[in-house]
């Protein structure tokens, strides 16, 4: 069906992408007629964001940009935020929900990139390649098999068996490893992987432990001095998940004592805002420790996939009202209706709002061609197809319905 997909002039819609988001995202919108697309290389502070988002309709960020309640309250025209990364913990989701701002992310797009690197690091650490590499750079010949092992036959323990953890499981088993995992939710094992009843069981039986958990109050300092004592002597720890999951001071102690033979850490409790900034961690200078600057998912392929995934979600919400993949607004996807105008209505989820919407439109003899409501614990999302001749009047009426958060004419 050929029709104008948005009632708002495309040249008046402002789109802001931060943190050097993939050009794929910029191209999608520009090719679709959106001319006001701005891309900035780094993150912005809260104060800078408050100024930058005032007239922005779509905002794209990565993991370094924190979207606080103050930022959201200043974003008077903001319709949606795209997190071009796996997580959304950098966004105040409660405030975004309250303001009717849809939040999307790309939970699967860099899965392969992280999984491959975890396997590569496992090989490097178990062979003590980092120590030999350092010695060679310093002009020291260190040809020695002591402390170097094959992955085949070793046990890898995965803490968390989601998208990345299960991918690591498949790759590890293909290399001849025994795979064990621990997850707080029941997960179907892939291949010959087996689940353990407790984290203690996993840690005590694994030669390599790889973390794949989100950042939550329950996972903060999950690997601490209490759990580190369960590690096998000579085992290896890999954290390419979240920075708050490991107590780095406690890990340093176990590395120095030789209980843990090596570690690879990509995420830290505190990370610099931009490239070139000074960075410190207790693990610097330790043998057989690989430190990387949060690049687990940073491959050309992953960034391109993320750029396409999130930008398509933003585009579909802007032009079609589709909210699948949103962390704030309930998921809805409806085909366009011929001969009608579509209105999107976001409201607080309290009893009687849908009835009030229908009563108000009926009172003014506005015909509803189609209607769909979906709610979560906080808000409701209504998609309304109404008579074309009366759609502008309908929008104004819906703005005055009690508990309304946001109303938008889609087309």
C-alpha cells in the first residue's frame, strides 16, 4: 500500500547518534528521507546531554552514555532510544517508561564476536602465550612447555547460559572440551553440555570459568573472595560480561598466590569515557593476565549487525508504531489499514483509560476503524485507526484523556 508513512515532515525529525555508531544506521534514515541525522564520535556528559536532546526525536547510544531521569525530562520531543549494544542498563528504564519513551537494543547481534574471543582467550591463557609474548618483546627467549596445556579434554564452566554462553558452549565442545554451566533459570543444554546444581559445583570442577551474566544486584561481586576459594588450583577466569561482576582486588590476591593461573578481563567497575583517557585497574602488570578495553563485541561484523538491528527497530517504531523488542512500551505490530489514519496513544496503566478513549471519540462521532491495546505493569499502548476526516480532532481529544503520557499521529 502506497501512502505517507508519517504525518510529521521528515525534514523536521531530528535524529542524534552518539559514540560513533555504525554508518549503517545513518544510511538507513538518510535513504528514507530523514535529512537531520547527526552523528557524534564520543559519549556526552549528563549536562551536555540535557542540552543536546531538547529537540531530538530519536536518540542512538552505546554503553558509555548514561540516560538519566534528568536527561529524559529535558527531552521534550523524544520518541525512542536505540541502545546499539547488548544491554540497556545505561538507560533509566523507569523514567523512560514514565515518559513514554520506547527503548530498543540489540541483544543478539554481537554474540558470535564475544563467543569467538572467549575461545581464543582460553587458548592464549592456557598456553601462557601472554607471558611468552611479553618476554619476546623484551628480548627474552622463553621456549618452555611448563604450565602450557591443550584445551582438549579440559572443562569449561559457563556462568550464565544465555545467547553468548550457549554459543561458547557449542564452540568449546567442537574443540573437545567438556562443557558445564550454571544458570538461575532452567536452560536446555546444547550438545553434551551439562548443568550444575550450584555455582560452587561449577567453580570447583572447571579448568576455565567464563562469565556471561547481566549486571544486577544479584550478580554484583558474584566472583568475590568467598567464591574464589572454590576455584580449582591453576584455573583460569574470563570476564567478558559486566564490570561489577568480579571483585578485582580479591582476584588479584588469588592470582598473586598462584591459585588462579590466569585471567582475561574486558569489563571494569569504572571505565574511561573516551579513547586515550587514563585507565587504571588492580590487575595491571600481573603475569598471564589479558586486559582489553571493553571490546568483546567490537568487530566490524558485530557493529554492522547492531547498526542494522537497532536502526530498523527505531525506523519501524517511527514509521509504523511497531514496538517489538522494546524494554518500556508493550510490544505491538499491526499492518497498515487502508482509508484510515493511525494514532499512537501511550498512557499510565490504570483501569478505565481505554473506556475513556472510546467514550471521548464516540461522543464526537469519530469512527474507530481498528484498535489494539497492550499493557505492561506500568503503561498501556493503544494503536488506533480512525476516520481520516476526523483524525486531527481525534488526536486533540486523546491528548486530554486522563492518564495520557504521549499521543502521536503516525500517518
